[in-house]
């Protein structure tokens, strides 16, 4: 495992890091209190994947504090649900930190050394044009977490030809992330055509009796095609995280 | 229109029916009070389709009274939701009336002269083996209402090949009735492959988060494939009735 | 069937279209990838009705791209759920394309040659003044899809006289679209007076325990009058589409 | 006001009742503790209507104790939701008390001197044959509470003629109780035809998306016809009680 | 009955109104089509109470048209759910018509000759300070409909002393309207203390698990105190209308 | 703290218990695996209150195993939700163990030395006769957990006099447990009259729109009277447990 | 009990307050009518804790009137749910009254003499950074009500180490208030580690299937760890009030 | 891949199987119509895992037919949701077929050669004693599908020690299946301690506000710990299927 923590230990062992500096670094563990927010630097150690921050409902000031602390610790960061206006204001609090904004996904990242860490590949599929925002959240997140990711958008069941075109490739991936709103039927159809596990993401796209994604959620939970498990409505990041853990297992990362 | 009423009028005109007998026949209109139950003999006149009785929640005595009255009036009858035990007991109240029991559909019929009255054909499709009870209710009802009906059962989206096999025939029908429980995705997939209107019937088949058909109902209402309208959960008869009215229009019945 | 595709084939056969031009035209099939959005040009071929776009949740840029591509292909288009402000901005992306805006229905259309393609007529009925927006969506959509359409608005069950006035005409139509919010009782009353099939559209009109159309939706699904099927809350277009498919069948369009 | 209490006071004044007997009678007020159950003998005094007991969920023993105590106090009683088997067993606990069983209404009454106490008349209307159980609970209860009551059953909106037949009589009643399940549209239609206030009773009749009366309840609450107020699902007694209070007001009972 | 219609008939009989003018007046019956909106002038005749308009969701233009037409017909009008800004703009469309705005109730009225038409009095009770908006809608509406109305606001069950203070007066009223949000317990407590019928109005006041009035609605429907019937969440006008119909009956208005 | 564990330690210290016996006793900690069921003997140590078993859904065999193990360990036990038939069968598995059955509460207890351990007293109040089963579960449980408990049943808000009678005593208790079904208004009224904290228990008593206790639950959560917190529907034991922890704090048990 | 009322009585007895002044002071009891709002000055007497005002939905004018009246009466006040903008405007109505604004908690207080009145201490725990707003409402409220309060924020179950760190201290508090949104698991985990009673506050933090706090609410109500009772979603004040009543009991305040 | 199909092809190639026999075998593909039920023999080929049948709602006759057909085809079978009585009757229809019944899991299997096909191991964890039925369904299913499976039952969050004991082993598994009812908190706590992906199974265990597993389902969907995806309520088989597909990927089965 190539986290900063392991490196610090190696540096300590090799004498390149003084005991005092090492202890100062470690004293922030298991978590660092920023007044308002406790950061969990241990997670990378414990789970093999870097921390991500849920940006919605946090002020620009809170996010700025978090970004700076991670930057000082030499850790990567990913913040979800940041709209364009918020990102613009975030700059004032993050001087000299090269933050990247992924507009469609509404994600902010800072990553010192992006790299593919796992063996398998993930395919992100979305049902309609309006589901792409959530699909992009999954796509950017999965890539940031160290996976090779591909995407196929606007593949609705109302035009079965589009779905069938995907069939020959589906078995080549290690995990499929399928985002769909409205009736949420796409994951069932996809899962019926492959032996690759499907992580289904219901989206809040729709109106009337879609009840902000409830219709799609229930549809996916009731799928009669095996091999589907579901994450929360609009939770593109959650799907990416789960897919990434599976890829990590496939890569024998933990052994 | 070939109802008994029209015949009575012809018989009256031709002198084969006395004015008094005709009036006696007509005095039951617009409806006949049986104490407990008012029968709507006008419906056939008004809507072109014979009366049907919802059997659930009615006692065997009530059903017996209804059957006898219809028999005396020379009218056909169809009773839905009659389980096998109830049908058996019904016999005691209906001496000499040749009632027919359709076990899987849980329907009782009495029909003097079954015949195909309309031009178009209806196809009843069901998703899983467990949806067949509802599909059969639709099948038997549609046939009783005077339609040519075919059926294709156990055509789930989890095995897309089964669905695709149906494609070449779908446009030949005037209406499709598609019954599905669990995730309720089948109507969306079928509607995406044809220009034939789909009447979707959510079934209460499933468990857990299917919430007795709610998941399938919401899924169907939110279908992104156009050309789907929905009837109540498990309402096979309702779908058949709607399909029959469409067929009646196609046949120029009213003109 | 008079689609562009059939014309192209005729032109090819007659030598008026070179093989290369024909192939270029066809290569967009079965769908055309616009980066963000896959357009389904096959639908007209497959289903007999032109494509419609759900405008809500799409940016003006996305809609502009779609309109231009359809215009280049010589195809008609209808976009639902476009508010007045969005339509105004859409103009900047659609130079020289004569888009039409139907304000009450919030629909944008572009149609080279509007014409009545089907035999039967559709009647759109709305219950209250506030249901008209949805009713207009159905009205404009049904007309665009090639139907003869009439309308009767503000016909609530609280004044039964208004409903009864409609009775003599109801059997003349091939399909009735009935939009109602609040208690959603109108479709039941209308269906009880006619043999014409009713497509019921619950609207989100109401407050308190109407729960954004849920009360009307449940009411319609539970109608004890046969001959009603239901589309999603506020889905005027969906009702029009279903009605149009029925009219298409009546017209023997597919035979 | 002609309650027992007033009579006791008159008897006391006239010397026909000893002070000690009067006190013994009064010591049960404001309520009598029977161990398990506190009986509210004050209610008649406070509200002008006799006590009623909700029988469901109470054991035969509990009901027997209650009946005996009321009998000893010379008070009337009405028990709702008692099925036939329970009533049969109740006899063992109520020797020599002439209880009356109303089977369809599932009500047990004991009434020393049934009489019409109020001026106005109540009409109980039910929509379908299956709503009659609830309607009967309202009918028997209203009569027991001292009202003149009439009934019209099986008057569904699917056959509007039946409803319209009622119109000329509706204004003659002081209150209308309208019981309906399934789509619950009947109260809206009735209220639109009269100036008599309507107490609507949703029934749990229906299946699928009727959700045990929820569909009818929501429909009634959302009625666009003014003059409707609603009681709990299947609460026939509650409707009768409310109607009776209105009649009591009309009769100037309290003045 | 003192409506305009009856007057016209008298004028006609006495020769003060020409037959032609009478017919012109009558030709607007049963309803007047204003393009968008059908006005129901018959309601006053049929139900004894003037028309009211639900203002929410109607544009200022639509409301202006309605007001002008009623003014020309010499009819009164009441419009609910009009916020202050909308009322201000309404002035531009209603020159020379003396509209009255009741800010807290958000009601606009125009009434040629306000008068008390019925015998009984109505008391409007509200539970908390935040329920007053709905209570005022009921208060203003009931007064406009011709009733004597009183009010008692901010009478919550959390301070039972406030409620008990009301007890001595409750029996003097013909109807009580009780508005309450949050736990909705007030109607139960009030009804337990009186023989006057209670119309309960759940309000959408509250947060969290109040679910916009659902908690209060369910609480009221389940009241174990008899004599409560319920109208829709926030429907102050509906409660006033029902109360007014009861008062009308008490006054022998229809006899 | 007077648990068995503390005694064992004292016995060990004083030499009355051999080290080996002590270790054998302790090896069952922190929990004892019975194959199917892990018993948590640590809980008494950790939380100061003895273990309780939720009996519903466990077979008689499983319960028998549990009882025997607790008996051998010299620990008390309380099992909730055991119906009379189940208790009878349980005897076969628990020879020589003096189990006590509390029929109304549906509770089985075995307690070597019942005693009052805490200073304050708990009052259990129930609203209607049908809520008593849940109230008894709370009553028996609280007593078993070492509290002084009193009860007042059948105190509904519909007869406010019964509630007011309680007022003078309420402040004398340390905690009030208030069980109510239907509209669930009682806790609000009680809490408004005292400074004693109220634990509210919604019961599933009711019908129709009570939705198995949901109405009461929502009502209690939305109470505008402060000082109420709520446990799950029908969870009499949970209320007793919470009340007992409060009493334990009052008694300075932990200090 | 040290309220103003008791002081007034002492002053009266000692002759420092004239009988007339005392009577004037008392005449505002049991509540003071401010036109719109009735203030409950009795509550402090009845319940031992000062009044709090729910600020949401009240206008700045209403709040100003309330503050002034309390100030004149020499009473403390706490207003919840006041956003920063509203507080700013409130100043114009409250000249010379030293109001304090707690921004994160959105609470306004005015307190003449803040003091610790009770013996036990309360610990407020929040699960995530986004739950702090609600936790702060509890924290500020509990302190204002006279309690010693501590806090531990951002203690989520996803990092169990943070939770375990709290364990040694938990038994030292008299009550724990635990605020959590999303899956709402924290109260279960905390309650399993201590014998201190837990007041759980579900927060509306989350998205998708959290349904504005419903997921957390249900999770907490179903906790299998005893010793948890629940208040309404986001009701930080309610939790503080309940905790304060418990502390009051512990302090023997009422005896 | 070692399916029968591959073997048949090898036999054909090597001449051990005649072309005619091979074709006869293949003609059952893609599915075999048994009248009522279509069997999907292709699934093993398409998805790498044998077919499973959902037994609930199917008659013993239907199940018997299915078992016989699979037996003749030399295929394995697993039937879920078969209660003991049904299994007993199934014997009459399955002479000479060695069916195995797993009582706690309610599963019937027939497997010619059980073997471990995949590399990783699965751990099934259940929260309470009552969740074991669902956990067993997952355990038996996962083993049947070719996985190495271990189990840890009765690990509730209310006793965090039990959960922490599991921590050291969690990273050794390839997938964790965690079944929990009531508050459903266990998956969050487990996922927070490991980098192994968690498949969460909400169970319908609980009462009151657990709403048959809805509380647990929502809790799991809203988990703030990443790495959790969810299957339907009580869907132990679904979790096992998904886990098995992941193991298959890990084993490079498809490459």
C-alpha cells in the first residue's frame, strides 16, 4: 500500500525523517480536529482509499479550511456537490493550491499524483441525458480513486438497440455502474445480459410519480435480474467507492 | 349493436313481443334493485360491453342473487376474484345455470353465445410465472368481452432474448396488455419496440420493497418509453376492459 | 408510412439519391451521438410517431444542439416543459429555424408540414382552470403527432351539469384525455357515460393532502368505472402519445 | 334535556328518591372505574348523546362487564365492530338483558325507549355494494342516537343516472352521510348537487393502489366541491355521531 | 331565498324586466364561458351560497377577468390565496370595483351588501400563533358567506388552562372550526368538552415529522372524541363553507 | 453496584471462590454463544440493568435454551411478547425454574430477588382501554428493572376531567410513561400540566387512517408541549428501560 | 423555586410591593393576550423552566412584540429558528434590550442572570459536520435552561474510533443528546456503551432516500439498544428541554 | 468454463455425442417452455452461475415440474422460500431426485457436484437472532453458487464489543454480506472498519415503525460509510448472487 503514512514510516526507518517530525505528523491521528470538522486521515490506512468530502451544506469557509489542511498533510482530496459559484469563491481560501473543477460532475479535486492503482476497469452507464450529472459524479470519483474508467451515456431501455449494442463489451469490465431515473429499468436489463456485477444508482430525474427518485430506487431494489445492488438516490460517489473497493479486491491490493 | 335490448325492440316492432311484456322488460331500467345490490343493465346499452361483477367481498348469497337475475334477463355475466371454494358454494344458488369457472384467472362466466365481436387482436404478456394469475384475468376477460386474444407468459427482462423474440409480432396487435410485478420494467421495454399501445398492469408479486405492487406501479407510471398507460395493481379485468374499448373503436362499432 | 426514411429509399430506388448520400443519411442510424445526447431517429420508423424531447433539466445549449441536428435531418421536433425564458434564449442557438412556442402548454415545436394523419378524433377535457396547463400540453402534443383534436376545459364534477352537457358528444371521439387534479374524480364520471376509452392524467394541482397529484393519481387508478387507464402526474404529452397510438391503430396506419 | 340524570334530580326534588339513593347514583360520576375500563356516564350530560363503545379489541368479558354496568345504571348502550361469533358469546355474560344485534352493521344495541329526538332527517348513501357494511354502521348508529334516518345504497358514479335520481330529494335532509371506497368520488358529485352538508366516510373497500381506503380518503379531502368534511376510514359511527350533533343543533336541543 | 336570480324572476313577473332582458340574463346559465374559465352562476341558486374562487395558480389577468364578470352580473365574490403583491397588481384590472383585501387571511372580497343571513354563530379556534393564517381564512370566509362569527386564537393544548377557559361558551355556538398544526390535538380536546359539532382544519404548520400537515391530519381523523369531521390541510375556506351550510340548515333557510 | 459479577469478585477476594471457578464464570464474558444466540451477560455490568429478551419471532426451543442458561448463571431474565400458548409450551423446556407469566403484559419473568433499587417513582398512564396491553408491558418491565411503579389507565383526552384529576400528582413522579393510540394526543396534554419528563409510547390501537400507530407516532413527535420524547410504536419495554435509566441517574446509582 | 412570581409574593408579604402593583402583575396570568399572540407566563411556574418561542413563521413584528413584553415582565426569553437577517431586523423593534444572537444555533436569547441551576451535566454529541446546526440548537438551549453542558461534534459511526474515544466519559453525564442525520446509527452505538439515557435527535441532513430526516428518525425509533427516546426531526430545543427536565428531577428541584 | 454445455460441445467434437443428440439438447435453448413456466438454461452460459427459482407463490406442482426438467437436463437447481410443509409435498413430484432441504434458510437444492469454484471467501454477518433466517438464505445460496463462505451471527451494534471482535478478520474476505433489521445500523459500523465491500441486506425483522424492513432499508441506503450497496428487504439470495459475481471476477473466471 502506497499511502503517505507508509512512506513516512519508511523515511523514519531510513533516517530521512526525524523522530520528532514523525511524531508531529502522527499526532494528528486518528483524526484531526479543525474546530468544526474532524478529518479522518486514518481512512486511507484503514480502507485503502483516500478521504472524500460531501460539499453540500458546508460553507466555503469550512471547505477552505479542509482543503488547506489536506494540502499541508500532503494528502489528496475530492469534494462532491460543489456548484460552480461555490467553487469560484473557494479559490479565495485556497491560494496556491491547484484545485481542479469538474463542472458536470460538480466535483472539486486536488491530486498530487493521479494514477491507475487497480487492475479491473469500471464502466459507467447512464439511461437518459438528464442522468449524466450523477453518472459524471461516479465517473470522476472512480477515476480519482485510482481506477480505469470508461463511460456510455444516454442508453435508455425505450430504445433497446442502444442497450444491446453494449452487450459484447459488458463482460470485459470488473464492475458496471448504471445510473437511471424515471422508471429505473436499465440496471435490470443490463444485469440480465452479463456476469459482471452491477451497482445501480437511482437518480432523482423525473417528475410526478417519480417522487424524486423513489420510483427508480424501488424498481432497482425489486429487480428480478440477479447481480444488482443499489446505492442511495443520486449517490454517484457512493457507487464509485463501492466499485473501487471491488476493484481493489480484484487487484489483490490487500494481500 | 346486437344487444338484447335492440332485439326486444325489433320483436316489439314485428309484433312478436307484446307491448306489456316489453314494458315489463324495460321497467328494470335504468337499473334493477335487488335489495342489497343495484344491477346496471343499461351499461351494455351505454358502453357496448356487458356488465362485470367484482366478486371479492361479496357473499356467495349476493353473487347467487346476481347470477340468477342476469340469467332471467338473458344477459351474460362475468365475475372476477372468485376463489375455487367460493365457486363451489355458488353452485347451490345457481341451479341449472351453466356457469364456467376459469381457475387460474379466478373468474366465473356465463355466456349464452361467445363470439368475436371486434376486429383487432389483443396480446397479453406477463413478466414472470407469478404474474400469470393477473394476466389470466386479463386474458379471460378480454375474450369474454368479444375480442380475439393471444398470450405470451413468462417473458422477463432479465432474459432479454425472450423479449426480443416477441418483437416481430407486436405491431400486428391492436393493443398489448403487459402484466409485471417486482421492478415492473417489462412494459417500458415492450413499448420501446412497437407502435402498438401498451396497457400496463402492475402486479402485487414481489416482497420487501415491492410494497405489494407499488414499486411496479411507480416504475410503469414513470416509463420513459411513450405509449404506456397504466391500470390499478392486479387489475387484469380493467386492462381487458380498456383494451376492449379500444378494439371496439377500431372496429367502428359505434359508427 | 410517409416518413423521411421511406422517401429516401424511394429516391434511392428512382435514382434521385446517390448511393453515397443515402449511406451518409443512414449512418446516423439507429441513433446519432451528439456528445452529450443520443438522438433516436429510428423511433419514427419503429413507432410511426416523430421524436419528442423532454425539455426540463436540459440546458439551452443541449436543446439548441438537438434542434439543429433534427433540422438538418429534415425531421420534425417537439420539446415539452420549456418555460418562456428558456425559449427566448433558445433562439440564439437556432438561427433561421422557425420554432413555434405554445406558451400555455410550455411546448416548442418545429414542424415542416403539419397534417392530420389519423382518422379518429381526440377530445381533451380538463377539470379546473388550473389543470389547463397540463391539458394544453396534451392538446398541442396530440395535434403535432398528427391527430384531429378538440378541447373542453373547466368541466369539474362539482357542477355536474357541465359534465352532463358533454355526454352526447363523447361517443364520437376515438379517445378521451381527461386531466384533473385535486380529487381526480372527473375521469370516473366521464368514463361512466361513454364507450370511448379514457386516458386519465392526474395533475399536481391542489394543496395539502393532494400531495402534488398523488390524491388524483390514486383516485384514477381506483376508478370503479371501467375503461380508464392512467399516465404519470402532469404527463400531458404521455397521454397524447398513447392516444395517438390508438388513433394510428384505428386508422389502419400499420397495416 | 331528557336524560336519566335530570329525571333523578326531579325525583329527588319531588321526594320520590331519597337523598342517599341519589348520592349513590351520583357517586359514579364523573366516571365509573370497572377495574380495566373507566365508563364515562357524564358524556350524555355533557354532549347530549349516549355513550358508545368501540367493540373491536375488547374481550367478550370486558364487553359483558360494560353492558351490565350500563344496564344497572338504566343507560342505553351501543357497541360497534362486534362480529357475529363475539355477539353469540356475549350472551353468556348478559343474562336477562335484551341485547339487539344488527348483523350487517356489526352493532350491538340495548335501548330502553328508542325514539326520534331531533327534527332533521339524515340520508345515508353508499357507493358500491361493498361499502354497505360501513353505511349500515352509520345508519344504525344515527337511528340509535335519536335521528330519523333513510338510506340509498349502491349509488356509484360509474352510473351517473343513479346519482342524478337522488338530486330532487337531497335538499330535504339536514345532513348527508356518503360512504365510498375505491376512488371515493361520490361525495364530490353529491355535494355539487345540493346545499345539504355532506359527511364523507372513506371505506377500505378496494384493492391494489386503494391502500386500504387511503385513495378514497385523499380524494374526499381534496374535493373541489365545497360542503364536505371527512371522518376516518370505515368510521360509520363517527359520521353518524357528527350528523347527530348537527341535527341536535337544528332541533334547538341545547337552547 | 334572496338571490339575484329570484329577484329577476320577480321583476319579470311584475313587468319591470322585459322578457328579452330576462332571457339575456339567463343565457349565461348554467355557466358563463370566459375563454379560459367557466363561471358557475348557478351555484348560488343550487347551494344557497355565493361562488368563491381559489386564487392560487391563477394569473392576475385571469382573476381580473373573473372579478369584472361577477361585478357586471351584480354578484358577490371571494378569492382565496391571494398574496399582497398579487392583490396590488389586481387593481390594474379592476378599475372602479371596490375590492377589499384581508391580508392575514390572504382573501380578496367584493360584496355589495354584507349581512348576517343565518341564525347560529360560528366560533373559529386556532391552536398556535402560526395557525392563524388558516384560521383567518376560515373567519373571513364564514363572515362573507353570511354568518355571525367569533374567534379565539392561540389556544394550544400545551397550556390546558387556555382551553378550559373556552368551555362555558362552546355550547352556545352552532359550529366550531378548530385549526391546528403540529400534533393536531386541539380538536380532540375541544370536542370532548361540548355537544357542538367540530370542523377540524389541519394546518401545514410544523417541521420535521409534521410532513406539511400530515401529522395533524392523521391525528384529527383518528380522534377518539366523537363529533369531529375534517377538511383538507390548510383549507380554512372549506371549513367555513361546511360550517355555513350547517348554519343554513339550522336557520331553516331551505324550508 | 450489586450485580452478580461484583459479588463474584468479592467472593474471590475473600477466598470464598476459587480462582478457577471465577475464571470459568468469567470466560462467558463478554458474551456466551449458545449456537443460535449470543447472550450479553456484560450488559448488567455496562448498563446497570439486567438483560431482557424480545420473545416474538423466537421459537420456544430458543427461549428455553436462553432461560436455562440465565438460570444457571444466577441471572434474572425478562422476556417480552410471549403469548399464553407459547408460555405454556415454554414450561416443558424450563423444568424447576419458577417462571412467572404476566398475561396482559405478555411478559415472562424470572427474578431471584425482586427489589426496589431506585429512588424515584414512575407513573404509567394509558389513554384507552385498548392501550393497556402496551401500558402493562411498560408497567411490568419497569417494576422488574427495580423501580417503584404506579398506573392510571383509561385516561383519554375525550373526557378531559379524567386527565385533570391526575394533575396534582404528576409532579411527584420522576418520569411519566404515557401510552396512547388513535390520535395520540394524551402525552401533549399531560406534558403541558407538569414538569416531569414524559416518555410517550404510541400504540398500534386504532383503524383506518391510524395506519398501525403511525398517526399516534407522528402526533407525539410533533407535540408542541416540551418535555416529551418518544419510543417505537407499542414499545412498552423500551419506555420502561429509558425511564429506569433516568431513575437510576436520580438515585445516584452510578456515582 | 426561584421564579419572579415567587419573588413578587415575597415582596408583597414583606410590604415592598403594594397590593395594587401585585395585582397588576398577576392580572396577566394565566396568559397575556398581545392581540395576535397569547404568552404563557404561567409555564415557568407550572414546569420550572422559562418559556421559549418558536421563531420560524413569525414575523419580525410579532417577535418584537413578544420580546418587549417579556422584557417588561422581567422574564428571560429564548427564540429558536431565527436566521441572521431576521435577527438584524429584530433590533429595530427591541431598542435597549440586550439580545444575544447564537449564529450557528440560529437562537436569540435574553437572560438577565444566566446560572447553572441543576446538578447533572448534559453532553451533546453530533454525528457529522452537517448535523452541528441542530446540535448547537440543543447546546445553547440546554445552557439557557440552566444546565451545565458539554459538546462533542463530528463523531460518526463510519469511524468507530471516534465513538469509542467517548466511552469512558459517557457514564459521567446525566443525559446524552445525540444528533444524527443520514442513517441515524450513532444513538444506537452510543446507547450500547453506557447507562446514561440518550435523547436522540434525527436531523434532516442527507439527500435522496434520507427523505429529510425520515430515514434517521425511523432508524432511531427502531434502535435495538435500550435507553433511547426520540424527539422530532431537527428539534434540538425539544431534546434540550427534555434533558433539562431530567436534570431538574436529578437535582431534586421540585422537592 | 465448466458447464454442461461446454461438455456437450467437447463430446460432440470427440464424436461421443451424435449431431442429432446435440441438436436435441440445444433446441431447448435459449429457453424451454413448460407450459406455465419458461426455464432459462442459457443463464449459466450467459452469467456463469446456475439458475435459481423463487419458490414463494409457485405451487408444488409447478416446482415439481421445474425440478424434473432441470434433473433431466443434468443441471443443478436452488429454490428459495420453500417452507417445510411445501418441501414435504414436493417429494411426491420428485421421485428419485435427491433434493436437500435447508430448513432455517428455507432453501431446496439439488447439486450433482458441489465444489468451490472461486478464489475469495465471503463472510455472512447478521445483527440479531431474528435476522438469521435471511442470513442463512445468503449463506446456503453463496455456497451453492460455488463460494467459500463463513458466518458470524448475532453481532448487534448495541453491544459494540461483538462488532469490534470481528475487525481483525474483515479484510481477509473478498465480500461481506451484512443482514440487519430494526435500525439497520450494523452495515455502517462494519463498513467503517474495513476495505472489503459490504452488501447490506435489510430484513423485515422488527415491529412498529420498522415498517417491515423499510427503516433498515433507508438506514442502509443513507449510510455515511462508503463501500455499502444494498439489495431488497430479506433478499438473502440476491446478496449471495451479487457477492458470487464479485468473487467470480476476483477469480479471473471470465478471462
